C-alpha cells in the first residue's frame, strides 16, 4: 500500500480461475484499489482489474 496525503493505492496480483464453456481458464490480473480518507474512514474511490499479457 502506498499512502500520499489522503489517498491510498493498493496493487495486487491475482490469478482468476473460471470455467468458460466447460473449459477451465486462468487469467492473471492486477487489481488496483484507490481509497480516499473521509473523516475517520477510508472509502473506496476506484477499483479496476487489468489483464496481464504474457507467455
């Protein structure tokens, strides 16, 4: 987690495994979460999933 002022950014690598048309498919993803401080709590401002390309 990286915190700058009232903003926190969290980057995570995950592997999403799903069954599509009867076949198991694995997709490597980076999840980006952006939180902002509002009073005493951090609120989720943005959530994105980016597929990683590679061998």
